[in-house]
DNA sequence: CTGAAAGCGCTTACAG
DNA sequence: CTGAAAGCGCTTACAG
């Protein structure tokens, strides 16, 4: 069954390709009767525009690529899931298709399936980038080629790129202060891989607050899974000095909860746990997790608006939006 | 900055478009020296193939669409996230790009951003469909137009479609039997929306097992969020006859856990909770959740293999793969 | 080993 | 209100 094309419709109706094209695109200057006739034939033959051909002609695809770091999904956590869904709903509302590409900023894969390659070859109009690292090869390339993109996170390398970010320094800072004010004296911060800017910023804010208040503290990088957090919590509780865990990613807090219970300690009486992300499920943990919220909906809304603006205007006016984190108090601290 | 095309490279090197094309596609019959020369110019000018044009010519896009039900993500749960990631990794390994489209089977949206429309217009070679309903409009269309697709779930409407599914009848059946054998006497099953085939099948298996063993039971549909499960658990515990909750979707079990605790009841001594999905976090719940596993990796692997086979052969040989669920015993029953 | 021509399905000026 | 021609960037026969 061959696909029916605009030429077929033209032949079938006796009109020219151009007239059919006018009807399809709802352009003026077509007699009402002609329009009706053509529409009927289109309907009958179940014709629909070949987006490929259209995009080739217009050099506009109405597609956006979302880059998320690969590592086989290891670093792709529940916050990413939440953001993803939010982006997809919002972009679709605005008439954009979404391609998701697991690519990292560390190396450029020369593979037709790599989202990076898609952008080079004109299969998308713009990009949203997660998990940016220093000297990110994707950023370098997109910037050099004038392809519109918005970074989720800060960009330290250039000052002419657009980004939306949570104030991650502040996340670390207010988290530490909150624990300190509640009377905890030995705080541990668990973070994901050190390559990601976000983690280094949280660490900085955390450290500054602890130093200011002269509080014992330590930082552990590279804890990406619930299991790793579980094991590390056990190890640290062995030493019996830590009295509070500050965990980047609520989804991993469950690992700490379990280790703490296994040591027969009580949350928050003996040990506090403070999360980051404020996931929907955190409220249902036992005890309900106190966490630092980052308003996913607002985050994605800002990024989508920014990107669409950039794709339309094509002029460079890099905006940088910083969102403020907020502690949501529950019962784990 | 205009994008450099194959014509530019041809002019720049003095060779014909065709020869350049040969080099790009690694075809034989090019003198080594010619190849080197052309490759150098390609490199210098940062040329890359326009996938749009290539796809138009080849009528192959190497793209697969993943359909997930919309409803603003309400029914899109953690199991979907897991499957999604698994699909993306596997499809990428095979050289396919992934477009994710939140579309439901209930209505056909006439919007360029709807994944459904993308398929009609040749922007993808095949599709994987989640959350299929009876008389699903996407299935009807794809089938009528000979577009390769694999359903995640059973198809009751046609017998010439391909699908991979968990044996959901068995899920309901073994879940109920497991609870009954552990001595529970009044079982409640929580399910998502009734429109989805998967939920109706689980209900059927559950009911059959309960009837066989003459056990008191009831089924509640439309529980899609952790909050809804939380509230409903409270309501049912009020009546104080229910002694076990069988919950479709581990991520929602946390809601039941909380309600049970708030009634000062113990899991599993007073009330049992049995989940479905066996999510990574279930092991870390308190108490660790007993759940029915469905092997996400195997699931997606089968579906990807099936789809790729169909896209290549183009011949109709609908395969139907049924996976067997397995109870993973932990401490909540 | 290399190339000129035709065409994938559409739209953009331009002409009538 | 309608249409013929050119072209988007590529590949597929075909010819030499």
C-alpha cells in the first residue's frame, strides 16, 4: 500500500499541486467549492502531509531534543522523570514534538541515533540539556553552530548561553543551616558524580554554611543509587559520630532510612535525614521526609518559554533564570 | 551561518555529488586518495548529512515512537519510567532514535505534535504502544496502514497484531492465592482505570482465585496515585474487615503503608500489602515490600526485537509473547 | 573508479 | 482564484 501524496490528490481532483497545498495549509485564495472538493478527496484517501518533505523545504521541524546523560540510566533519577513528563506535556501544548536522547557531555558519539547527531543534521530546531558538565562537548558544538538551546543547570564556561537553574549553592547552604539550627552536630552530604556542576555547587553551599557555624561535616560524591546510599549510610553509622544525612535526591533517602532502622536508630530523634527534590512520594515515607523543593512545573515552564523564544527570534539574548529552593518541613529532621 | 551541504563539499573538492555521497556512506568504488581528500574537506567544514533529506529519499527514518497515555501524566507511573529508560537504551544500541509521544487511544488528536500524526506522516518507521484500550484508535489506524508496531499489553480486538505482555491474569491469580495461603481472609485489590486492558485482566485472575478459595474480596478501579491509594486505604480500614491490600503498582503501596500505620496496625501481622512491579525502591520500604516482578529488561528486549524484525521484513507474522510473573517474597505479607 | 539525471514530497516566489 | 517551475539535500539506477 503506497502512501498517497499531494501529487495523487492533485491528479485525483484535477487541481494543481499548489492548490492542494493551499488547502492543506489553510491558506486563503481558494474558492470555497474547490476547498471542499479537495478536502473530501483528502479525507477519502486518508492523505496526510509528509512531515519530512515539509521540514526539508521549510528547514523547520518543530521538534525539540531533550538530552539526558546516559550511563545506562544510572544517573537518570526520579527528578529527571518528573522533569521529562513536565517538559513533554508543555512542549506538546506548544506544538512541538519531543525526541529524548541519552547522551553525555563527555564524548561525542558518532552514531545516527545520538541526539547530538540529530541536531547537527537538522532533525530538530532546538535542545534542552540536562546534566551539563564543565567543557560540555554538546554545549560547545551547539553554541558554535548557533542552534538554540537551554541548559538545565548553570553554565560556567560561557556567558552567552541561556539557562534555567535552581540556586544549588543555596540548596546546600540552607540545607546545612536548617540541620545545624535543629541542633545536629555532624552532618554528611551525599551527592551524585562530581562531574556534574550541580553537585559541586551544592557541596560549596553546604561547606560554607558548615564552616560558618563551625559544624563537623563531610561530603561524599558518586552516590547515584538507593543501594549505594544504603551501604554508605551503614558504613558511616558504624563510626557512630554522624547524626544527620543530607541527601541529594529524595529517591535515595529510602536507602538511608533502611540503614538507620537496621542500626535500631530513630529518625529524627537519633539521626536526621534531609532530602532534595521533594518528590511526590516523600510525603508518604515513614517518617515523612523533610526535603528541599524545586518546583518542577515552574522550572520546566521557564525553560520551555525561553527555548521557544530563542527558536523564534533567532537573535542572541541569553537569559539566565535562577529559581529559589524552599524547605518543605516534615518529620525526618 | 548556512549549513554546508553535500553540494558544497562536491564543489569544494571538485568531485561530483555522487562521489561525495559514496564517501559519506562508506560505499566501495572510490579511490583511496579521493576518499581521503573528500573526508578532509568534510572535516574542515564540519559537514554532516541532513537526515531529513536522507530519510525523504530512503523513506526510512530509523526512528521509533513510544506512545504513552497522556492524562497529563496521571497514569504514567514509575513502571512506565523504567520501561522507557530500558527501551531508550536498547533502541539506541540498535541505531534507532526515540520519539516519545503522550497520546491516548481514546481520541485522535489532529495536531502536528501528536505522535499519532507523526506516524501518519512518515516521521517514524514503527511504534511501541503502551496503555492500550479496547478499540484503540491508534491500533486501528496503524494496522490499517501497515505500519509496524508492537503493543505492550494484550490486544483483544485483532489477532494479527504483535504484542508482548505480562500474563496479567496470572498476576491477579497468583497474587490472590499467595495472600490466601498466607491466611488472609479479606482481600482488596487496587487497580488503575478500568479502560486499560491490563487492569481488567488482573481483576479477572484475582476474582477467579478468590472464588475458587471462597475468600472474601473486593476490587477498586481508578486508583492512579499514591494519594488516592492512601485515602482509600483509610476508608476501608475504617470498616475494619480488610486484612490485606493487593496493589497494582509498587509506587502506590507507600500510600497504603502510611494509612495502615496511622491506624496503628502492623504490616504484615495485622494487615498485609502485596505490590505489583517490583520496583527498585520496594526493597527499601519498611517493611520491604513483597511484590510481583515482571522483568522489565526482558520485557523491553522482546518488544524491541519484535519491532525491529517487523520493520525489516515488512511481512506480517504477528508474534505474541507472554511473560510469566514471579512473586518476590519480602516482609510485607 | 566517477558522474549526469531524475526524483523523494513538499513550498516559495512568480506569473497569469 | 489558480498553476508551472525551481529547489530543499540527498540517493538510486544507469552509463561510461
